[in-house]
C-alpha cells in the first residue's frame, strides 16, 4: 500500500452506524410494529412483508424515517386486508415520531478520531437519507465543527461519489470513505478509484447486505473506527 | 438602483411555483382529502385542521410530500376520533403517491430566461423540501444543465442563505434570489444584504403568506419571470 498520508487529502465519514447508532432504533421499531400486527400474521412474516414494502418504495420515498413510517402504514393496510383499526395506525405513527426524537449516541472513540485527524486532512460527512432528519442528528451530535463539508445524498452510488469528488476538487485517489455499509460506503468508492474503509456495525439493514469478493489495495477493513488512526500516524 | 449587471454575480432561483408548478398539485390533493372526510366535518374545517397539523409537524417532518402524507393521515385519525377505516387511509396514501409521480410542468418563459442569463451570471437553484423529491423534479424538468450549483435546503431562513452565499464565495450584495415566496425567497435575502425578487404565483400556501411593508432598493417585484431580462439587458 502506498503511503496513505501522502495519498489522501479528504477523509469522508458515513454517519448512521459509523459515527452514531441508528440501525438499533430501526430494529426496535420493527419489533414494535410486528407486535402490533401479530393477530394477522406471524411476526417474522410481518417483518418480511415490511422489508418488501420498504424496498419497493425506495425509488419513490427514498431513505429515512418518514419513508419508514409510510411503509409501516402501507404494510399494515395490506396485511390486514384493510381491517387494521385507525387506533393501531396511530400507534405506528407514534413509533415513527419517537424515532425522530431519539437521542444521538456517538459510537466509541468518534470524537477522538475526528479530533486527531482534523487539520491534517479535510474531513467530510457523507450521509444518505432524509435532509431534515440528518441535519437534526448532526446538530444533536455536536460534531459539526469537525467537518469541512457536509453532503447529504439521496443515494450513494458511483455517480453520486463522482459528483462529490468533483465538488471537492480532488482526484479519486485522494479520497477515502469510511463507513459500515460495504454496498453504500465502500464498494462504489473503490470502483471509481478511491479508498474504501469498512468498519462493520453489529446490525446491518437487510437491504444493505451484500456478498463481496474483492481484492484491492484500496480496500481496508477495520474492527473499530479508532484503528483508522494507525493508518495515519502522527510523526 | 445601482447597475445590476455590475453588482450581481449569482442569480438564484426558487423551484416550486417559480420554475414549475407545485402548489396547484397540493391544492388538488387537499380537495380530495377534504372530500374523503366530509362525513366527519365540513370540508373547509377539514382543510383548517390539515393546515394546523402540517404547521405543527413542520419542525419534525419538514417540507415535502411525505410530510404532507403523514399529516393527512394524522389529521384523519384525529378528526374521525380514530374511526376512519383503513380503506380511506389507503386512499390518502394513494393521493400522496400520485403527487410524487406528477409531471413537472415548466412555467412560462423559464427556459428563455435561463438560456439568456446562463454564461453571463452563475445560476443557482435554491429550493426547500424533500431531497429525493426535489432531485426527481429537477431531472424531470430537464433544466439541470443551466445551473452551476443546486442547493436543496431544509429551511430558507437568513442563516441558510448566509451559508449558501459563503459556500458560493461571494458577498451578499452580489447575490440575487428570485422566487414566489416573500417569506422564504425574498425577505431573508434582503435582510442579509442581497437582492430579493418576488414573482408572485397565483396560489400561495397559507403558511408562506406574510404581510410585508418593505422599502429597499434591493427589493424588486415582477409580474412574471421573463421581466427579469429587462433588469439584465444584453448590450
């Protein structure tokens, strides 16, 4: 591997489940949702139906909690053959509203990592999802000051990263992206010539799971975020 | 008024109801919604209740069609005292889904204006709302090529414009914003030292209506968008 310190100009971080927890809130919400519908279908089948609705709604609704709320409601109406009472739909709305108001809990060593790298590299936050919701989480996180640029993207595919890199006015080989999703944070960045760093989180949304068989010296896997500092030692 | 040609470097356009129609789709949807609930309340009262829900949800949901869908559902549950059948809620979901798939119809002379100004000024699209939805509309509009920068904002207040102007690396007095909302497009820009151009649209969402009593040589009102070309004559 080349000397990373010389190669890299911009280090971009995913947010959800890379800097703070997110998927656990979705998992909790799904459990509550499946409970509300267990009179109609077994809970694991309810969850399968919900996932099916979410994926088919992605092109129309995108990512985020409002999309999730609408998918819960649509799944409930379909599963119950339109027999679900309004009082239960209200509970689903409330599950979503609670999610929007959850605290932002930073993952281990996030502040240490940002503090150590800031000033030595341009740090970018590159997150996918609902604009207002991601802005709110960033404010709650108190991490704004570390970032030179915040990019909230509707998708994280190769072209989206190409656009970001162009906007940052650097070459792909000077760009490193760190995140918990191989599919959204790592693979597309490696494909376009950048560095992709995978820091797995204990829970991954089914739609983000992929099989990967990749050999590249720009592909790095870490057990935890703080190990990134070993790649960029301070002299 | 100073010579605008010398003063202005960036001309920013609002999108909804400035470049293409939007509010008419909301107005149609509101009518359908009030029809669905007329067994519970008179239609004008239903609309007042919906507006109340939308405004109180703004901090949590932000702008856009998904927020509107959730507000319809919440209003229906409240008004009906939880008696609204799932089949009717499904109709509300479908009202929203149809809105998301509406065509983008450009307003008069939009392409002429953009074509004439492009190259002479940096043109920016500055729009509020749901990220995915606004991106989709921009693609459908075929106007992307005219813009040097696209900014999708969760709010359009003074600080949001300050951030945009900083990002564009210009002074406020070199920035002109054109839009149909006095509250979101014109007033905050004038307050921070830029030029605000109001092009009224025949329908304005109640929440965007304000009384204004403003004297400023940076406040310009036009009857229609194409009149902007009179401000920037080609020699």
